[in-house]
C-alpha cells in the first residue's frame, strides 16, 4: 500500500489518496484518527464516497449518532461503559466536523462533538467542568469565552496551565495533554484557539484579547494557585502563546509554542508552499481562512501577513520563559521561525524532535509537561522567597 507520506503535495488529495492517508493515521493511532476504533474505522473510510462536506459529515456523523444513542441508553442504566461510548461518539463527531465546520452538516457534528465530550468527561476522576466567562467583544464578536476546566483530585490549591490547539484541534482534543498535567498535580484549562470552536473572535491581529478573561478567572479562584499560570499553544495556537509571553511576561510562569509560527509562517512564499502539506488531509487553506475570517485569497494573504510578531515589533521585548517545540521537518510551520525567535529578545528554550509538524514522539508531550511543571515550581518558589 502507498503510504500517506509519499502522496502528492502540490494539489488536493483525491478520494483514493485521502483514504490511504486516513488508514495510515488510523493504523498509527494518530490525530485525527486516534479515537476511532481500528476495525470500524477501516469500514467507515471504505464507505466514504466523497470529500465534500455533506458526504464527509454523513459517514462520520451517522456513525456518531448510532454510538451516541448507545451511550445515552447505557447512561440511563448507570452502565459502566457509558463513558467510553460517549468518548467514542465524540471521536466520530470530531471526524464529522474535521477539519472545520464549513458545511451545515459539519457544524451539526461540531455541536454534538462538544456535547458528547462533556458527557464523557462527567465520568472522569477529574471531571470536566464547562465554564463561561464574560468577554467584552466588539461589534460582530461574541460576549463570552467558554473553556473546559479540570483539577487534580486531592490537591488543595494546584497551579494552572491554560492550553489551546490550532486550526482543527479544539479544546475537546486536549484530553491527552490535560491528563498528563493532571497526573503531575496541575489544574487544566482547555479553550479554543482564536477563530476556532466557540472562540468569540476571529484570528485577527489582536485576538489575544480572548485569553485575558481566562487568565483573570484563574487568578480569581481561591482554590487555585492561578495568579501566574503557564500556557501551552499547540500547532497554530503556539503563535498566540508566543505573543502572550511577549505582551504579558509578568503574568505567566512560562509559555510553550508547540509547532506554531512567528513571522516566516505568515509570508506569501511560505503560505503558498504550505498549501498542501503531506501532514494535512484536506482543506488547510479553507480552515485557515475560516479561522482568520478571510473570504478571498487576497484577504488570506493580507490577514496572515499582519500576524508577524517581528513586524509588530514584539520580538525584541522581554518575554516570559518560552519553550519552542517542533519537528525538524515541519511543512506547515517553518523551522526558520524557531531560529528567528532565538535570535531576538529574552533567551528561549528549544527542543526539536524528529519528524514533521509538531514533532510527535513518545517524549514530546512529557518534555513539555516537565518543562511547564518546572516553571510553575520556579514561580511558586520565587513567591515563597518574596
């Protein structure tokens, strides 16, 4: 069988090529197929008759509806398998809206994905709490920021990490990272990246506004050590973690940019070169446009260009402790941005891993968790000394 890595990268994938990519990810238990049953997943992939929104949503969302009905029946009987069924439904609905809900049927799946996830999270030892805080949005923006909050059992006043994903992995896809931090005694706040999920803003140049009410909420909780949380931005979300680290260094114990850009990612030549990366299934440009609020290619280029942190004059400012993590051969975000960040402002920590986008290895997430926990401990020790 042809591998996904050998497929053409200068054009969109055909349906047959997309099926190869999906089966490769399914076999490797990798995003976006990591929550899909291996055997059932093969059958669902085989049943796909198109990559258009309606065809795509029908296959994955239809399977999600069947499992969701099973989960509801199990929950009504207090069955022990209700949680796993809700998570299974969540994974199917996630595929049904992937990479973004740019079709009414995909939007329906996105709504059901969120609902199934919270239903599953209610069964966990560190249950998911859905929290909403007010947001002073501008005309056309939202009025609240919604996030998913979990706290480690048995810890009276834990430190906090706030995390978000990129353009297609939203707060409901943060489970693995949340579990790792909870095991280390850190409370987790998972929210949506600007322009994605339930974010009240598009990915405009000052969309960092949406993160501030969440930081304020964490600082105001008496049962959290949240005055100086850490933050973790995955994929495109790493950009906003970097920007927050430069704008609000005194508010953060540390920040991690895991696979995001800073300047070169937003230049026209890289935008064109990364249009069809082998690490992405389909509709990367369409998904980025939706995040940015861009309708045309011209808007897409212009909106991206405005995001450059170098052109905004931020990179030579002091920043909070910042860890830069990525794969050495990333085709979605240029490694040149990592080097650029190390050449400006405060010293940075860097960890590059083998492979492509985000450098997924068995050591990648543990490295990030260990670094953040150390920064939170550093901050706590400094407060005690003061």
